[in-house]
């Protein structure tokens, strides 16, 4: 703990850390405000929520590779400042459109603004992660990354929780929440502005033609070529098949349950955002505590067994949540189960990432993680759309129970196979 405090004594890192906390908080605040906005227009519609989250996720595929490349070419501090300012004004643009068109018909311009907001976010994230070595010494780098990651998770959880409460207050509402959200981005930009680092010139003065050609090359090679090459490498290594199948299963389940469980919670707790935001906060806290516990005590466990045990537990907790909350509508039951659900999921991501680190050569990790991210988000989008369409005809209760049964079934099946004598040989 003292070493983490030592990192915060670095003034430039402290400004980045504080700025990214506020920015992360604002990002999740935006999502809660948008959920409330969709609820006002189409209460209980999983399909409308799915459309919203598709525009949040799609920039990962389209903009992510380009943003990652240019975070190495442009001044990272400037990227973060401009990204925060743009996002702040875009959030205000949502309010402006809502004021001009109170009925929100058509709502498609809101989706376009959301797409641009999260496209800009794809520039902010790699710039933030890439600038850290410029702000702290090499012996403090591990602590700096740990602090950014863990406190970022807490900021995200608080952003959901506090955002859900604020936008539900009659005196503030969704519009007031959006104004607060915009302010968080401007505050983050101001803090980052005061960071002082010495950076080498990054070739910003490219000609327009050269810049356009380079973007075209990045799109051709990164968006399609890099994903293709990474997937080819993944599928050519037998031990990576396990990770691919596992992450596809996990993100399929997350996609299938994401908007459906939001609608389920809104109906069960009779609240558009307050209960939802608080439960997401408990879920994030569970993820955080589970990550800490597994990082401290999980070294002696088989990673495969930990993953399958985690799948079983998460399936059980999801089904318990659906039955208990669906019948009682009790927030306290929901909070406890949600915390346990989050804690049970954390070993999956930690163990799968560790397996990738162990199996993949260092020079290929970037492409492999990029390809895995593509696999995860592809599964997420496919099942997000499928479940939102099904929710128009089938009760959200049955969709969530199906996801919980699938998680539990594959967890038991995997645990049996890893415990068999053949797998031990």
C-alpha cells in the first residue's frame, strides 16, 4: 500500500490518475443517462437498449485499430485533452438535440452522437495507457498500472451507481445528469493540461495526402488484416482453442443477458436507473474484490479448474438472482447476489489473460489480444441483438435462466474433463 502511495507522490502521474478517474466516472455516467433516456422513450424495450449498446461497442472494431496506431504518432497528452473536450461537447449536443426535438423522434441522431463519443474514447484509452511510462520511473511502473486498473474499476462502478441515482432525482433528471457528465470530461481535460512531460516529436506534420494514405493502410491492415492474421495464429495453436472457446462463451452470455437483465431489473425493482445503477456498482465492487482475492490466493489453483468453477458459480448466482429478485423485488437480496455474481466472474478474465501471456510470444501479444478482443465483441454483439429480438416474444426471465443454465452446464462439463485421468496425463 505504501508503494502505491509513493506513486501518487509523482505530481504528473497524480494528475493523470485523478483525470482518468473523473473521465472513467463520466463515461459510465453517460451510459446510465443514456439508459434513462431510452427508458423515457421506450420503457421496457430490450431492443431499443440493444441498439444503443451496439453503437457503444462498434467503435472497438472500426476505430480501435486506427486510434491505437495514432496514439504512437501524436502527442498523447494532447490526444487525451482533445478527446475529453470533444466528449464533453458531444454530451452537451445530446441535450441540445433533446431540447430542439422533445419527442426524440427520430432518435437516430442520438445513436450517431453515441457512436462518435465512444469512437473518441477509443483514442483516449490507448493514449492514457501509453503515456504512463513517461510519467513514472521504471521501478514504479507496475504499481502505477495496478493503481490505474483497480481504481479505474472502482470509478466505473461508482459512475454507474451515482449516475443511476442522480438521473432518477426529479430535481436533476436525465438532462441535469448529462450536464454533470459533460462537466466531468472538462475537469479531466483541465487536470491533464497541467501534466508536464518531455515528449519527442511524433511526426504530426504529415501532408494531407500522406495522412489519408496512412489511414487507409491502417484500415486495410489493422481492421481486417491484423484481425485475420491474429485469428490465424490463434486457431493454429491447439492450446489457444480453449481460451477462444471460453471467451466466446462468456461474452456470448454477457451479450445475451446485458440488455435483458437491465429490463428485468427495471421491472422487478420498479426503477429506471436508481436500482440498476446501484446494482452495477455492487457488481463492479464484486469484480474488484474477487480480483484481489484471486490474485492473492489463487496462485496454487489450476487455472482451468478455477475458470470452470467460476462458470458454475456465476451460473448459479445468476439463476438465484433471477428467481429471488423476480419474485420478491427486494433490493437487498439483489445487491448481495449481484456482489457475489461479480466476484465469481473475476477469475475467468484473470486466468484467461494469464494463459495467453504464458502461451504467446511477446512480439505477438498485441495482435493476439486484439484478435481476442474482436472475438469477444463479435460474440457480444451477435447475442446482444439475438436476445433483444427474442425479448420481444419471450419473457426476460426465461432468457436469463437459459444463460445461467448454459454457464453452469459448461462449467460442470469442463470441470469433469479437467479432473479426468486422461486430462491429468
